[in-house]
């Protein structure tokens, strides 16, 4: 199954955002992390889909702080005062939530850094010996990237880097064009036409990956369209990804 939803596209692309970055008072202490660039600049370009998984799971505001414990591969979300383990509840919720229509139609996601729920990378993790490392991913970000591996994801702090930010925006638009392509019947002719239109942009990002996509299309008519579509989508989005960008 493709990770790209194929319903119709609005003229403005939908981008998911951790609610606190838009100024919503959803943080553990009743505060927010309003980000002016996101709210006032990107907000004019994209239609935001805000989400706060901690509030949506009923953890309330204010609430106790939580942290990740255990391993990078299977971290546990644990309350710092009560020691309550919220892992199962959160994992079950986000696995369902990422499939819902409002999130499934997003073409990118801006996530709050350092959060044990929304953080994409370098989230604090307490190992079994109590040793702290900064290598984990928050549970919501993990569910999102597993369900939609090609979806452009970024943390708000990475938007400060101009190249990384531009690359994210480029990928959001590219993802939107891919979704548009997948609307309607999958057709080899439409895919080839799309590839030709995107060739120049692909070449400027990675001529090597552009060639791999050329080769994929050379034998595409001998394979199942749905498989070719998924392979093309994955490789197309990888080709646009800037090294060190998420
Ligand atoms: S980081 Fe995510 S879970 Fe935490 S307050 Fe912001 S939106 Fe809610």
C-alpha cells in the first residue's frame, strides 16, 4: 500500500504542525511554543493541521512532565512524578490517529523538537542504567514516519537553517504533486510524463537518483502498476532529500 493518500487535493497544501508551535496553550505547564515564522510566514502558504497527541489522549493541561525510558527502538513514555507508563495508550492512539483523514492528507509535518511525543530526533532518553542519551524519536513522530515513510518531516528548530527549510518546502510541494499524480487511475503514461516534467529538478538534487528512476521506468511496464508507483514515490522523495535534513 502506498504511503501517499490519493484523495483530491486542495489548492493550498495541508501541513501538519505540533499545536504548541502555533501558540495553542497545550504544553504540560499550560504554556505554548509559538513560532512566528511558522505561524505568520508558512501559515500564509500552507493550510495547517494542528495536533497535540498528549492533549488528544486526555492527559490534560496542566499535566505531569513525561520522558522516554528504555531503548531507542522501543522507548517507554513514563510520567516523571507518578511513574505511570503511558506507552501502550499513546502508541495505540497515534497508530490510529495518523491514519485519520486530516493527517493522511498532509503533505508535510512540522514537529516540536525535544518532545518525547513529537520530537523527531535527538530526544532525551533514559537508558536502563539511568544513563541519558539524545538519540530517541517521540512516539507520535515515530508512528508518523512509519506510516508515511516518504512524508517530509522537520522539527521547528531545523527551519532556522535556510537550506534545510527550503529543502523541506520543496519536498512538501513535490509530495503534493505526487499525490495529484496518484489521483485517478494509475497509468504508466502519466508516470512517464510526470517524470519528464520533474527531470530537471531531480537532476539538480541528485543526478544519480534521477538515473535510478529512469531505469525503474524502463522496466515499469512489465511490473504491477501499484508496485511501480510505490517504488517511484519512495525513490522520488529520497532523491529530493537533502543530506542532514529529515
Ligand atoms: S510537543 Fe506535541 S505533545 Fe507536546 S505540547 Fe506540543 S503538540 Fe503537544
